[in-house]
């Protein structure tokens, strides 16, 4: 079976998390991804190591299905190799600090001159504006993109989330931009620049909060937020704890075992169309027709009471029992699953979302596979490359002889 991006070559100058997420996705969709690393390698090969001297899980889990070439792109000979690689590939992806590619001597104009079809895709912390020269990491983006100010409890500080929306979220945005630019190139024959700024991507993922900012301006309150009706609203969207971000109220409730198990909880949505079933399951049949509860409008001021009654029922069930019973009645809910539970989830393993990967240095490890399933482009997850594993192979492909490769090695260019 072919794959969606067969024939597309990616010159992968990415490091750390945001860029590698993007290029790993492209590799899973079939692109040939050539990861260029300084002779010392991507810094994450050594970060958060769990086994001495072995590529870290941080690196292996973000660099599957890629080839690795080491290259000192600041040396004269290294720049010549890079020129050939620019001519050989379709897309250059980078997430250097602002200006690094220009300082390396590979400005957009120079790349265009070398290969007018090349797409140059960048992750930066910030788009044009006062912060465009600033470096950025995951949590900086979460804070600057609106996620932290809207996450947490009303009486606590802003919180960052474990979902890597700044890094991996931006990588996803960039991958989509690259695929779109490749498609446009089929008509124009020309490359273009693609930029995904981490602040913009986080804000895009937080767009419901910008919605709420405007609703707050019009109404002075947000009636599905836990601050309503007894708390205070200021001028900015407050932290909404575990309230649902949508039109159907929801929250996290305790389940059997919560006293000892930190994940014995369930997300429960009081979806209006199944109000009657909810009342029946939790034993509050009187609420089905009680005017104080029977309409979504009436319930908004009584959500505390509603969820307390739901919890009085869920606390008698494990999260899995509650999930099964509620789904029998078409009531939307979701168990709080730990990483340990997810790692052992049979269905996730069966569909390739959790995969076991063999690595020559570390043995078998678990990874998240491709979450995007294409019926005619199936992903096989291959281990990440060792540092420089494909240097000779790639240099040979772009016309270097063994003697020339030997010379590059002796001068430490590769
Ligand atoms: N050969 C020689 N030099 C190389 C090289 C290679 N193959 N690859 C990179 N370099 C050089 C760069 O040219 C740069 O040199 P310069 O600063 O003299 O111009 C240098 O290595 C370091 O660049 P970079 O890794 O970008 O800077 P950093 O380590 O100081 O910053 C980040 C790291 C992540 C903060 C920064 O890259 C950044 O802000 N990136 C954009 C946002 C982003 O993606 N952040 C999320 C990371 S998950």
C-alpha cells in the first residue's frame, strides 16, 4: 500500500518538541524525513534520560520514521552539503530561535534561489510584533496564548496543562500548513513560507475562551461557569475549574475508591436531551418535571446541586461501572484515565494509538502512534534513528563519493 505523502522529501531542521512533532506526523503520512543534527545531536537525545548513554524517550517518541544526518552547517563544507539538500528536498522545516536560519546563511531569498519549489516552514514562539525575537517553550506559549489564565480554580493561580498544546499543538498546525502549501504548489509550481507561532496556535485552541470574553462583555456573567450565581466576575474570563467549555454543563465527579485512588473520577455532562434519563439513573425522578430543574435555563443557577446529586450516585460506582451504566442511557461521560491505564488499554493498542517499538539500545518501549488514521495510507511506526545513522546513505544520494564523505568526516563536518 502506498502512503499519502510518498515522494515528499522533508529537510528536518527541527529540535526539541514542537518541530519534531510536525515532521514525525509527516513521516507517518509517508514523507521521507531527513533530520539534520549538529554533530552533538538534538539536545533532547540526552534530556530526561532514563537509561545512561541511551537516546531518551523524549527523543525517541518524537522522531520515529525519520533518517538522521549529522552536519555542521556553520562550516564552509557543511553549507555546501546543505545547499544540495535544499535542492534535493521539497520542504524545509525549522524551529530555531528567531533569525538562526538567516545567520546560518540560508535566508528565504537564498533558499528560493536554490530551489524555487521549496516550502520553508517555521515554528516560532510569537508572530510579527513586539515579541517576535523572543525564544519560547511550551509553558511560555500556554501562558501567552490564554490557556493558563483560563485554567485552574477561581481561588488559585493560573495553571498550565499537561497536554502539550504549545509545542505539539503548534506542530500540528504547522503540519497542516505544510500539506496545504504542498497542495497549492501542485497548481503554482512555487514554494512559500509557512509560519505557525506558538502563541497563535494556543490561542486558536483557546478560541472558546475568546468567545466567553465577548459574552462576558455583553452579559457581565457566564452562567455555566462555577462563579455563577454566587461568585464574582471581573472584566476578564475567569478560571473555570472543570466546567464544560460547551453549551452542555459538565464537571468532574468522584467515583467509588476516590479516597485512595487519585484517578477514581468521571467527567459527567448534564446533556439537556437526556435530562430525564439522568434523573432516573441518579434517583431524582422528581426533577424531571420540577420547574426549578426541568429546563436547561433553570438548572444553570443550580448546577452545584445537580452535580452533588450526580456525585452521590457516581460515588457508589467505579468509574468503569458508571461509564457503562450511563452509556446504556446515552448519557455522555468519560472516566479519568491515568497514563498507566492508557498504556495498558487493549483497544488503543489494537488500533495503533499505543504502540510497542523495538530500539537497538533501549529494547522495547511504548509510544503514542499516529492518531490520524487514513484508510489508504496506513502508518507503520519505525524506531527513531541513531545519531547520524543515515549520514553516508543520504550524502551518497545527493552525489557525494566515499572519498568526499571521508574528507567531511575527517574535518568533523559530519
Ligand atoms: N550545525 C551548526 N549549527 C547549528 C546546527 C547545525 N546543524 N543546527 C543549529 N545550529 C545552531 C543555530 O544556527 C544557532 O546558532 P546561532 O544562535 O549562532 O545563530 C544555534 O545552533 C542554536 O539555535 P537554537 O537551538 O534555535 O537556539 P537555542 O537552543 O538557544 O533555543 C529554543 C532553543 C527552543 C528556545 C529556540 O530554538 C526557539 O525559541 N525556537 C522557536 C520556538 C520553539 O520551537 N520552541 C519550542 C521548543 S519545543
